[in-house]
C-alpha cells in the first residue's frame, strides 16, 4: 500500500491552519461530510489518451452532484462536449461504507481531511485494478477548496515506479438551476404493490396546483392532501405530504426522477412503509 502524495492533503491542512479554521477531522461514514461536493459545476475534463499515454485531451464538462436520498450517497451527473460537438452524458454514485467508499468501484480511503468550518474536503483513495489492459495501482483524489473542485485519477503500472495522471476534472461552482416544480402538476398512476414480485396495484396521485413551495391535490382514492410541501434546493423536485383515514396518519414523500416519481408512504396506524413508483397519465 502507499500513502497520499505529500502535495495533496497536507497543503489543504496548511491552508486550514493558516486560515484559523477548526482542526481537521476524520470524515463520518455518511454523506454529511461530503456536502461541499453538492451543487452545479462547470470546467474541463483533461485525460491522457489511452492510445499513446502521452496525448492530453480536454473536454468541456458540466457536473451536477446531489444526494441520492436517505443519506445513501451522492449522485454525480456528468455531461461532456466531444470535439465534434456531441454532448455525452454519464452518471456515477459515491456511496460511503464500512469497507471504504464506492465511486464507480470499491476504493480504500488513504487520507481524509475535512474542515468543519468551511466544508473544504480532501479525499485520497486507492485500489488495485486494470488500466489500459495492464495491472495497476490506481489512486483517486477529490479536493474542494471554496468554489473549486478537482477530481484526479493516477495510475502506476505493476513493476513501474512512475505515476501517470490518467485524468483530472478542474471545475468551478456555478449557480444551480432549480427545476420547475410545476412539472408535478397532473395525474400520476402509482404502483403500490407490497413487494417487488407482487402484481401491480394502481392508485392515482393527482396534483392540481403548485404555488411556491406548496401544492394541492389528492392521493389514493381521492383523499385530499394535507401540508403539501416542495423543495427544489438540491437540483430535483422533492415533495412531501400527509393524508389520513380511520387508522391514522400516512406520511408520503418522493422525488421527480426524469419522467417518473419515486416515493415512500409510512403508515403510523397500520405500521408499514410502502415503496412506490408512479408514471404520468397522458
């Protein structure tokens, strides 16, 4: 195994000390310590061409990073502009675990530095794998400093002492464009099947009106919604509301995911948690 490059986290540590910030601390095994990554970012991806391991290629890149939900990790949505003008998109998930951190593959954490005051982050990862069809030690570094984000991957081939920088994202934070919450308006067919292998069980979710961070409608047999609330601060349309019947209160929350809704309904009186998806009724 190896340790982090001396030029990565220690420099960030020095900056934090000079700035009078709180002492660096180990990151927790959840996503709260990764909040500096959340947001909208613009910049370039620079990568070393696999054909000769010499030619550097740069692509304009846009990234939106947002929580997956229930503190399960972060979703990275990338878009790249190819030299011919085409725009290519990809997604990746960052998921901390007791075994390390999953970011396209399972990585071991070599170094973690986190400034609790500014949120600045330095994360150094490593794993064994293949690069360009050769066995290699692979090192990844994720650094945020203010409104700058750098994600770097380096490789060292088996039997070699030389590190190659395979790719590096150099990005700056941009204003996150909030989605239009009025996209919720309409009738949705909700599949409330109790288990994944059960037959579909459909009910309607109707959103009649969206006003600011509130909305009105009905759910499950026309039951009127109570306390409907919307949050678009995280780059997606998140919503929550309550309904009730003779058994008590049902708390429902969800998110607009492309052309679908994904949500959960928690019954306090009947003591169950339903997981559901919904499609718009055209």
